C-alpha cells in the first residue's frame, strides 16, 4: 500500500498535512499524524530544507501599470502549500491588482505566475481549476437563491450533481446559511452575500484560495464563523492567500505575512521574523506594519536584515 502511494507521488505541504498526487492530480490529503512512519520519513526527506517546500503560488517579477502609473512594480511572492499567507498594505498598495492577476482576471505587463506548478498564464484553465477567488465585492446573482447559485457554480465546474449537492448542503450548513438556502439573495445583507460567495468559491474543493478582504462587512458572529472555516481549510493543507486591513486577524491567523507598498514587497516573514527587527520585540503587528509602510521608498533597504525582505 505504501509503495503504491509512493509510486503515485507525494507533495510535501506545510507543517500540518500532506497531499498525494497521481499524474499531477490531487488524490487525497492526510494529517501528518495519520501517516505511517515510512511515508512520513519519505516526506521529511523531500522537505528537509525550507527551500524544498513546493510553492502553491509563485509570482515572479510581476508588473502592472495603468497608463503611466505602476500599480504593481516587480513584485515576487513565493507562497508555500498549506500556508495561510496574509498580504497587507495600505490603500492603493496594489494588493487587489496583484490578486486579480493571479486569478487570471487581469493581464500582467510582465512577470510570471505559477499555481501549484503550472504556469497560470500558459494554462489559465488548469490554474483556475485548482484555485478559488473571492473578490472584495461579492459577485452573486440576486435573483438566485443560495442553493440555485451553488447549482449554477457546480454546472460551471461540470461537477457531478450528487457530489455538488452534498457539498452545497454541507457548506451552507457550515456558514450558517441553511435556513436561507431557498431565499433569493437580493434581500441579503453584505455579510450574507459574502458568505454565499465563499460557499461558491469552496464548492469545487480548490487547493489555493485567494480572498480579498473576506471579513470586511462581517459582524463578530459571521466573522468568527468565517475564521473558523478558514482555519479548518488550512488544517487540511489548503493554501490561503488573504488580504485584510484587520491586522489582528493577520496577527492571529497567518503563518506568514507579506507587506506591500507602492506595488513592491517591503517585508515578508512570520510574525516572529517581522518582530526580529531592532526595538520590535514587543510590538503588535499594527505597530510593525505602520513602521514598515511609513518608511516608504527607503523601506526595502532600511529593513534589510530586520525582516525577510524579498
Ligand atoms: N482598473 C484600474 N484603472 C486605473 N487604476 C487602477 C485600476 N485598478 C487599480 N488601479 C490603481 O492601482 C493602485 C492599486 O490599486 P489596488 O486596488 O490594487 O490597491 P489595494 O492595495 O487593493 O487597495 P485597498 O486596500 O484600498 O483595497 C491604486 O492606485 C488604484 O487606483
Ligand atoms: Mg484592494
């Protein structure tokens, strides 16, 4: 059994779980504790250095200008499988523009984007199959009910209707939407619309989930529900890339944090790494963030050595 699994191929993911692939297709995923020692040892040998993590998303020298304004300026990001990555930056920093290019909604001027291996620009359909994108303004259809919306999404993905129905029911339950499953979305609050959009994004079981400010507009209850769903997803090895202005959420949930300003990566690392800079040991993420974005043009050089600047 182990031999056949090894023959099928293993991709090490971040510290909690491991995914099995056969002919580049995701087969199953298991928590590390559920693996036999042989498989675990093999996985460790494949991921023995930090550089050997297979990237979920590799963005290299991405550039996007609107007329003569450069919104994304030579940005490179390397996000690991199974990682919860928070992309932070002030208004207008280029977060949404970057994520829209990753999602294939905006054509970059230059640079490359690879999602779980394949070049997303060369094969956008393959990349989209393993990705989900939830924009900051949820796009759902007012005339549809949540269940109809999910049926529609399932059709777009050519999902087996029985599988889709089971997943739709489970997701609606998970997000507390079951009792509104038959109501038209047009009367829904922003928070409910956000939750419907999230259920639609998760329906096809994406491996990389891109969320642009998913918790904005949610009050404490739904926000907590949303966070717990995201935590559960990461625990199964799914990669989440999220922008947020709620720094407390990034502080508590993210494995690593990237801070961008003027379309460029200013600092990147786990919270502890960001705190490693002089005088930062006891600072909150908010204080560190303000310090990073406050230095503006000189930031990358000024921060070198204090944080993992790309
Ligand atoms: N379609 C567009 N046409 C012209 N300029 C644009 C376009 N989209 C974005 N921009 C500009 O690019 C810059 C980056 O915008 P972007 O939406 O990526 O920022 P952001 O980091 O997501 O900001 P926020 O935190 O406010 O969401 C901004 O100056 C914005 O005005
Ligand atoms: Mg934005």
